C-alpha cells in the first residue's frame, strides 16, 4: 500500500475489482520515486507490467485523487494486504524460538 492505495496482485483471480494492476502501476510511476520493483515470475505477468509501462502517462492531481478515493473503503479491511493484516506471512510468529521465546 502506498498512501492508501491497494496494489493488487498481477495474478489472475487475485486482482482487485476496485482498481486494476495497471492503474496501480501508473499511480506508483507518477510518484517521485527513483526505483520501482515489480515482481513478475511468469512471462504473462511480465508482459502485463511492460504493457502498463508502455501506456504510462503521469497522473495529474484529479485522476490521482479519484484513484485514491476508489480504494479508500476497500483498503480499510486489509483484504488485499494479508501480509499486513494477518500472521499468515509472519515467519517469526511460526518460529518463535528464533526470538528466544
């Protein structure tokens, strides 16, 4: 999540119905960042990310605010960010002995 924006997975079936992966990539590319890393483990996901890069036009204030407004309600529950809202991805939780507990 960046400033309240849900970053949907590029995998089929995991994408948000609120925003597309392309919209999210365009949003991030419109931010003042030097490096953006997009994990693509198959050729179709890489092609999708490259298509987003090729169609990129920087967001102006109005579309940026509209996109953030669309994601505001969906963001609240953490549905698309289980690594933040659950312990499913917390390796330390599953290996408490690492922490001396």
